[in-house]
C-alpha cells in the first residue's frame, strides 16, 4: 500500500511540476517570442531584393523619453535638459502630466508651458502621462502611489484621460502617445486609448529578472519590437531602462537590441536627469547610441512608420525587359526614404521599375545596380 501511495504521490508531483512549467512558459512566452520569430513584418526580402526595416538604411530604432514634467516642475531643470539635448542633436518624447495632483494644471504654469513649446520647436514630441498622477481619492480607493489608473473602471479612465488630453490640446499640443505614471495600467486602459485616438501606448516595462516575472502575467506582448495589445490597432512599445541609473545594463541592452534590428526605448526622469552626474551618464550613453546606425526618432514617428511597414507587401515580376517591383502600402502613412537592395534579377532584364499598388511609377533605372536605392511609398487607404 505504501508503494502505491508513493507512486500516486510521484505522479501528482510530476503533474504539478509539468503544470507549473507550462504556466511559466505561457506567462513568459512574450519574452522569447521576438527572439524565436524575429521581425513581425510581412516582407523583408525574397530572392531578388531586400527591403530595409527602417528609413535611411538604419539598422534599428532608438527613442529617448522623459517622464513627469508637470506644473510644479523646476523650470531650470527643463531648460537644462532642453539645451543639453539640442547640443547633442538628440530628439525624443516628453511625457507630461497635465494636472498634477489635480492642483497644478499646466495651463496655470506659463513658464513650464513655454518650455514645452520650445521643446516642440526643437523637434521633440509632447505626449501624455496620465492626468493627475495620483491624488487623495485614488489612494483612498487602494491605488498605489503612481497607480493613477489601476483602480478605475473603463468609464472613469476614459473621462480622466480625455480631460488630460483636452488640457494639452488647449495648450497647443495634440498628444498621440500615452504613458501612465509608474507605467501602471490595467486591461481597461487599452480599450480607452484607441477610441481616444492615441496612436500608441508606452506602458510596458522590460521584465525584471526576478521570480515575479516567471509567475505573474504581463500586459506586454512585445519585447524587441512594437506590438498590438489584445488585437487593437494602436501599438505598444516596451521601455527598457533608465541609462542614468543603470548605465552598463543600458549599453548591453542597446547593443543586443540594435544587433537584432529592434526598437530600444529608454526613459529618464525630469527631476533627476538635470543633475550634473546624471547628465554625464546620459551624454556617455548618447555617445554609444550615436556611434551606431540607429534611427533616433520620436515614438509617434516610429509608430506611423511601423504601422505602414509591418503590412507592406512586395511583389516582383518580369515585364519584357523590365523587372517590376510593386510595393503595396495599405496604411495611410507614407514610407519615406525606404531602402531597396537588388540581390539578383531575372535573365534578360535591363531596367527596374518600382511602382505602388495603383501601378504609379515611383522610380526606374538601369540594371544592374550595385548601390541601394531609396524610394518614398505614399500612403494608401486603410482597408
């Protein structure tokens, strides 16, 4: 009888272990998915040609972001960072809190509002970071500090996010991206952002190397590349690290993601990054980034590009002495400075013709051609 019990116990234990491993695999699959499957694009190359992933022949995309400019921020901190980025010829995204603690609205902070306008004039993107951060009513409902949206239902989130967006619009900014304070959202947040006409969400943090990652599901479903959360049209970007806090980790992550043609998004915080020692680390990190062939862009630029690039289709055929390349861009966003490299071509052709899905000729030239050509594919109509 004792032997039978031991066997039963062994089978039960084995079943529990297998179930736990399956659960961990399902929960963490998004971490390995991008490594296993690679770029989530319809077309990258066939036997005749290859098409670049990013514009101007860049091998990856890198985005600087900054969190928490609000009505109570120190104007000098914002100005110091603005001048620093201008000197480094770096652009990025500033996630601003429209009405901090429901007490410091940006429209009553003219100096901060003016700094935001100067940032926008320098080519930076102004995006939305929550609305109030957290205030008394949120904390009373059980929200952690910074978890502004975690205890709100769909209607409450929608009202609050729309109120914050309306305030930014009144100041002259039309935010296309959203990040929640402390990156804390719930499953209702994506349902709110899309009808509010946000192009992207930037609320996913790269998973920490702790047991928590193994056993608790993440709302993120992409690590190296943008992803569509829960089937929505808007994109979700994963943020990797603060290089002014974990410099060496940031360098390692950037180099790895760059080598995989991925998207590296990193963040800083306005009250901290203006300190001299933090600016020195940010300068060192930007030097690392700018030595590589990476597209330094804003998230709205990257989102528009990716929404067009991920569905782009390419067909090739021979028409007499011409090698015809048809590029179909079904999105409403153009693909500007898209690089094409000819690998080989059918026997007997003497020229190439690149056309869009409406068969409008974009460019043509003589074959063979050794150098990469650059084209702009206009946006089409959404299906």
